[in-house]
């Protein structure tokens, strides 16, 4: 997997942790925004990981 994909997953986890901390302190709007960003980044990471996997299958044959 490319280092760019890992970086995106890292940012998704960071925003998820920010959302958890914000929710813990009662900042609902900030938590919802951070969760939304984390979801988007995680989905982009999954798509890139799947594309990389499929590309590697075609490259080996």
C-alpha cells in the first residue's frame, strides 16, 4: 500500500480521536464535524486500498 494511503488513514484516526474528545467534553457540533471528516477520509482510504490491491493483481499476471 502506498505511503499516501497510510497518511490518509492516520488523518482519519486523528479526526476520530478529536471527535471522541470533543464529545466527551460536550462539544456536539465539533464532534459531529470531526466524525464527518473522519468518515470521508476513511472511505477514501478504503477506495485507494482496494484500487491498489486490484492493480497489484493485474501487475503480477
